[in-house]
């Protein structure tokens, strides 16, 4: 056995080619134990490890030439190899070479650190022992107690393996076995994207972790398989699967399971939703997300996407077959009052419950495109009860509103000097008190404009037009009357020219012609079509004066506008005033201050026996004079809490205070003649 001169002195070895002495490529390719960051980042919440845990190796921005630039930074080139150790031993008798003591080797931007590095000249096996660390050019790192690779780098074993990938993602295993260039096994493995240390540096259970008896990465199929997988939340096992798999993160898109969603709901109990991503083809995919609930039937969510040569379609769907559930209200047979009878129970018949949120956009040619949006739900509270997100989004040409669904069909033509849009809209209300029969169905809704390229009398001509038709099933002011249908059409021609004199005087003659047609049907006392036309000519005169100073300039521009229009009542841009009257009718109503809104909808606080307060859900209707109609709620004559309802809880005992007579007389003058709680003076405050 030979020993290099210098005994235990620090040794450095640099070469510009691959030396056979320590098989530099083999030694530095130990990172290939798992290949390009094996089991790389899966979706999850990132956490930052502390100093006492996995070292901080957060990746920097690195592109495809990172290794090449790192090699140049080391002045080694692409094939250069650097080795440094306390001791270098050439054991010719046993046909091996050993680097011992603070070993550091660098090759192609990768760095290997270990206590000892051994290379067999006979078998080509490379072994790194004692706190082996491999740092890649992108900043990711692998750690192991011992790493062993064969000569061809196709197989290897690492014991006590762990790695930190980007964004704080961590992976550890008792052993890592690379069976071939495409298949790697991790035994007794654990994965987490969360922090494993507290802010004070103490170990803690990660918020989310996935453990498995064996994890296999198949790079050919781009799939990662788990055997006997256990999902833990805060260290508590919540899910077990004998077989589990998902797409390899190195794959751009592949079928597999996604990160589950686990929550504890007051109404549904423990809820577990497991999404599965299915890459049907390069142009379409489907995410299947069954939601398993402790207290109610499962709920199935589907998210489908498909791209076409001319556009795309996306649809979200949900379905279950279940009773309604929540707080049950009704008349208590003991005291005959309307109140909550049971909390968090099922009631009613089982029925089909579903929703659809879909949209699509397509290009017809370079100028024309069309699209649609379909939004409907079987229950007003289905999204809230089953915790379905991303509902109220813009899915078409016309913008959506919160807690209201908008279905639409539209076509658009857009050119350099013209624009035309045609659409139809339908609404569904999910707010407390919404009545879909009072919402209009709109169609068609037309808007267009055109500006000829040529001038007319030296000026610019612009033509505009539009029309809309609204149809209602019910009258929002009187449910007993049919809905009022209306139609409006308008056309307009606008001409303007600008003339500037030598003295700087700017004269802009203008002309405007407009015609409107308005039609109503099913309106009490008014069922006809009205036409109106206006014409306006005029001029606008501007004479700007400017003075420059050392620090800026001063601009003074007097403006004089003269407009002429036939008929004194026809003034474009003017304001009109209209007064609407209606026949008063009796309806149950309460002051607006008595109605409060929360996550369960509108409600009032009913004052019962012993001045004990109970929450009663209501359905509201019209509003007028500070009062709101109760379409559904407590019977007339009940006492309601008028003030401070937001600070009183269900079951509290209060002390009623009678309203002043002036307020009582004002209440009696309200349009609703029969308030549900009687006159406002009878309320409790």
C-alpha cells in the first residue's frame, strides 16, 4: 500500500481531463443516484427550514446552461475535475484509491463533500462515506450517510438519504436504491413541502406530510408509485392507501393524484376531497374530485378543459343525491312560535343537487369571434354548503356579480374602424330574497359603431346604434301581476370637424342626429310604443393662449359652445325627471334595522316569552320608506329586536324599550300597512 508524500497534509488535485485515478466523472456524478432532482417538487405549501434542520439550499434562478456556467466559474471547463482532501492514499495492493478527511470534489458545477471517498480500480465502484453531501448547480442538495455507485453509474445505493428541493420541499428515506437509469426506489420515505422547524429552531411536525413504505420513480412512464402510503396532517394520520401514484414532477403533464383537501365542516363533519388529474390527450384533460363527507353523501366535482384549433372550452360540474341540511326552522307546537327547531340536521326529501359553471371562446375569422357561459345551480346555498370555490368569476363578455349566476351567449366583430356585439343573458340569484322570476331575460342586446375612413365635408363621421329587449316573468313590485317586458332601440349619427385659423383660433362645427324607439308590454295602464327623434347643430370655439416661464408654461383657453336644436324640450345631454306612483297595498313589513344578514342568509331576532331572543330566518321583498317586506317569516304581531341585533346572540335575554310616539306614528305612515311585528313602537330595542 502506498501513501502520498506529505502524510496528513492537505492535498489538492486538479486536471483538465477525466482522470482514471478517482474516476472524476463517476465521483461527481454521484448526484445521479436520483438523477435530475428525483421526486422533485410536488404542489404544496413551502416552508423554510431552520439552521438545526436541513441546510438552506434554496435554488437560485438557473437556466439550462447552469452547469456549464458553474464549471467556467470554477475554471475547470466542462471536463475539468477538482479534488481536495486531508489525505490521499493509493492502495495498490487492494486496487483502490482513497481520499480521506474533509473531501471536496467538483465537476461540471456539482460539488461533493464527504469524510471519505473510495474508488476501486478493479470494479469501478465509487463509495462516499460519512455525511456525504452533493450540491447541484441549481442550489438543490442531497444528503446521505453513505453513497455507493457502480462503474457505469446505472445502479447505486444511498443510506440515510435526504434532500431539500426548491421552495423548502424536503424528502427523506432510510435507503435510496437506483436500479437503473430510469427506475429509483426509496424505502421508508417521507415527503413534505412544509417547515419541519419552528421559528425558534425547535423540531415540529410538518403541517402536511406523505409517508410510504416504498416510493418508486419511473422516468420512462413519468409516474411515481407509493406502496402503503399514509397522509398525515400535523402528525396525525388521516388517510391510508395500499397503492397510490401521481405524475412525476419532471413531466410537463401526466395523469395522477393531486394534493388532497381536508377540512372540518360544522355541517358536513370531516370532509376529504381527493383530486385525480387525467391527461386525456395533449389538448384536453379532466380533474375528478370526489368529496367524501362524514355526515352527508359524497359530492362529485368535475373540471374539464379542451382546446380546439379555434378556441377553448372549460366546464366545471358537481353532483350529489342528498337531502337538504342545516338548521331547521318551523312553528314550535309547544308555544306556536316560529323558531329554530334543530341545528345541523337533514330535512326534506332526497333529490338531485348539482351545478354547472362552463364557458367557451372561439375565433370564427380574424374579425369575428363568439363565446358562451353557462352558470346554474340547483340550490341557492350549494356552493357554500359544499365549500366550492372560484364561483363568481368573469366567464364571458359580460361581467358577473357576486352571489348571482350569469349565463350568456355572444358574438363580437371587431375591426380597425368598427365594432359590433350581439348577446343574450339570463340570471339566477343566490342572494337572500332573490326571486328569479323578477330578473329579466335579456336578448338580444346589440351594440355597434362604425366610422368611415373617408371624410364627410372635411370632418369625421361616426355612426352608433344599439338595442335591447328585456322579458320578465314576474313583476318585482307586485308578485300577483305579470312581468313588464320592454324594448329599446337607438341610432345616432355624429359629425365633427376641426378648423384652426392662422391666429390660433380653433372652430369645431358639429352635428348630431338621434332616433329612439321604446316599447312596453304587460304594464298596467301603459302598453304602447313611443318614438323620439332629435337633431342638434352647433359649434365649439376655442382660442388658447400660452405663456412660457422659466419653470413651466401657463395655458389659458376660453371655450364658447353654441348648440341649436328644434323644440325647446329636445336637448342632447340634458336630464329628465320622472315620478312613479303606485297603489299602496297591505304587506307584512318590518323596519330595515330589524333585518340582519349573515352566512345563513337574512334573519330577524324574535323576542319570545321571558324576553328571550331567538333567531328566525326570513325572506325579504320590496323596500320603501325605511321598511322591508317579509315574504316569509314570523307571523304578524310578533315582537322583533329593532336595535343592536348584531350584538345579541340566539338565546339571550333582553330588556325591551318602547319606541317614542313620534317614531310610532312614522311607522304607521309606512307603505306596508301590516308589519309582521306590528307597529315599530311595539318592537324591543
